[in-house]
C-alpha cells in the first residue's frame, strides 16, 4: 500500500534555497514540514513565504539540528496516519531534488530499514568535509562493525514504523545523526545506502557545523571510553611494572594488574561512559567474561612477543593497543549497549 510522502527539513538561518526545494517537493506531492530552529526575526519573511508550501514549526531559540528533526518527527506522528514515509533533507540546497525523491522511494520499498543518501565524495570536495567524513566513517566502523560510506549525510529516509525510535534517540545537535546510526543496529534495524550526487555550494560555507564543539559531541562516547581505558591502562601498566620489578616474572604480574584494572574499568564504563541501566550483576558477568577472554589473549600475545625477543615493557604497550578496539566494540554493542540511560 502506497502511503503519504513527508519531508522534514530543519532550518537555521537559511536563504532562498529553502523555499526553492520546499516548492519543488510540495509540487511533486510531498507534505513538507520545516522546523525554524531559532533563526530569529530577520528570517520571518522567508519563513512566511515558505508557509505557502509547507507547515512551518518554530523554535524560539536555537536548540540544534537533532532537536529540530525530533520536533518535526513528533509533528508527523501526531498529524499523519500510517502508512507514511519520512525523508529528511538539509535546507541549504545541497541535496538534489531527484535524490530526495529516490531516498523516499527506497524507504517506502524497505520500511524496516533506515535509508541513507550517501555521497561519493568525488570532484571538488572541501577538505574539512572530506576529512571529517573519513574520520567519522572509521570511528563508526570500529564502534558498530558496520560499513557506511557517508555517516554525515542529512538525507535519510524511514517509514512510520521507525518514527517512535527516531524521536527517542538522544542528542540535540549534530551528534544526533551519529547516535541514530549507533542505536538502530543495536535494535536490529538495518541501515542501507543509495548513492546520491555530491553537492557543495560555496565550499560548504552555509554549514553551521562547529568543528570543535560538534566534533566533540559526535565523538564524545569513544573519547570517554578512551579516557577511561587510558586511566585503567595506567593502573594496569604501573602495577605490572612494579610487580615485574619486584618478582622478575611476567605472567603473574600481568594477571594481577589486569584484575585490578578491570574492576576499576568496569565501574567507570558502566557509570560514566555508557551509563548502562542494566543490573550490575548482569553486566558484570558479561564484562568479566570479556575481560577474561582479553586477559588470555593479552597474556598469550605478551608471552609470544617476549619469547621472540621484544622488550617486555614495549610488548605490553603493543598488545594493549591491539586489544583496545576489540574491547570497545564488544562493550559498546553487547555489554553496555542495550540498556542505557538517556543523554
């Protein structure tokens, strides 16, 4: 059954390109919801013109792209009966009209999935955009185990079946879109992609992305995990060195140091990094099974490297670096990932 097609467009201090894309979408049969995210009185005339083709919702103050999107999704849920398909697009004209239509159609055909309109990053791509997407793509692959070619695309489509989930995901600003990509696979929801045109207008100067603040919001979970892991590593490595110096052995100091640092790391990750709401006894069992497996791998690798002649202190650092990524992925996806406190 073919349902309603809806476009949700968050807008902060837009220009006339917003009205152009809204007019096109409306003429092609889309119901359009535009969220003015605190643009201010200087943009009232533009939004008044936009109201001829769309429902315009207004935040009095700027609350961020994530909140603007969720405001739009809540409006859709309250005012439209299923079945329907929602497509999100940016207000700056950097999503081609034909691509918006294609993403919407793909989401309608696959109502159980989130569909991404993924750019190819060919031709003249601003260095900031190319570098940012490359880093985010790598971080996402490490964290989720899923390969996505464009994690930062704002052109996304989904069916009415996902509306509740999309409105419940944490994040107020640009981190919201990354949180969506992190959360949906945890809930067994597939993420698919279709290629779209790569469009950057005036070197992407219209973007309101703050390189420092918004990058921190996007990467803060893995940064917190890294900080917790580094603190635990200092305890582990310090105790390992001390016991090795005192005893002259390798295996016993390594096991003892890992037990102490694992207890410390578990409490940090549960309470501060992933903020899991799962019972401590349940997550502790899973965590320490992981810790035991990593300890075995750690000890075997450490022993192997020292046998072949590598300095035992350098070998310890090398092994820890290898197992860091494994630990993060397993904790994020299987131990602390499913029962988390809201941000």
